[in-house]
C-alpha cells in the first residue's frame, strides 16, 4: 500500500502560525499533523466501539503503524 497525500484549507494566519510552531519544534507541518491525527485516531479506536470494530475488521500491512495498533488493541481485549 502506498502513502496517500491529503490536503486541506486553512486561514492564512493559522497556516503561518502552524508553520512557525513546527519550525520551533523542528518538525515538518506534515509530521505534526500526522502525529495529531494519529493520536486522535488511537483515542477513537480505544474509546469508541463502532470505530474500534471498523478498525479491527481491516487488513493492514505487516510492520505498519496500523497493524501494530491492531495487535495492541487485540492484546488488551484478550487480557
């Protein structure tokens, strides 16, 4: 599975602030957004039964972040 590009629109002032914050952190805007979205997704998978069920039905590439999260969620369910 290949990576996919996602774009979104943001007000100029917010985009400038986001770029400045990322520069201070020494990370790219893409990496920063990915981290935020990944954390939100993990929270949803752990706290929302419908999203967890949808996620667990998926097939993910071995070694991927999604596969690691799936194994973690399944291990917690079996504990």
